[in-house]
C-alpha cells in the first residue's frame, strides 16, 4: 500500500478525514447536558468513530513512512534529516490526536481546537493544503 497522503492531493483525502474536526465537538455535549446517561453513551460512540478515523490516518502515515524508507534505501541520504523531522512531527500530532480523544471520552473536555490544529499540521507536513480541515 502506498500512501495517499502526498501522492494524490485531489483524491478527496482531506474530505475523508474532515469529520475528525467535528466528531469531538463540545457543542453536542452541551445539547445533552440535561441527560448525563445519554451524553455518556453519545461520547462513547463518538470516541469509537473517531478512533476508527484515527486508525485509518495511522495507516496512511505508516504508508507514508514506508515510502520515505524506500527513498532512503535507494540513496536519497540527503533527505534523511528532512524525513526524520517529518516523521517526528507526524508521530507527535498523531499522539496528540489520541490524547484529545481520551480527554473527550473520559474528561468531557472540548478538544476540537487541538484536533483541528493537529490535523492541519499533519496535512501540512505531507504537503497537502489544509484549507478544508
């Protein structure tokens, strides 16, 4: 599997991950504020859906990393510092997304700004426009 993150920016990849920006919204929790049991179930379901998107994003990031390994293996040593930096930032922002999901699920915090910022950073790192995220 080759990464679609950088190869086809017109493929709708940004649109595919766009729901991640609103799935963990605090607005929905305010709507259910008078019904704590319903809110807890709602948060649990949104958390599961968000994790499914995150697992798919992780697979794309892993494919991107495999592609970068191939570049290094074929002698593109001058790209090593640049690719290492990209990998580090992708790992950081993926971990930040996982933390945001946990905070939403267990602490009922508004994590949408952190999610949006991390998704923007991930797409910026692989060279996609983040205008729709």
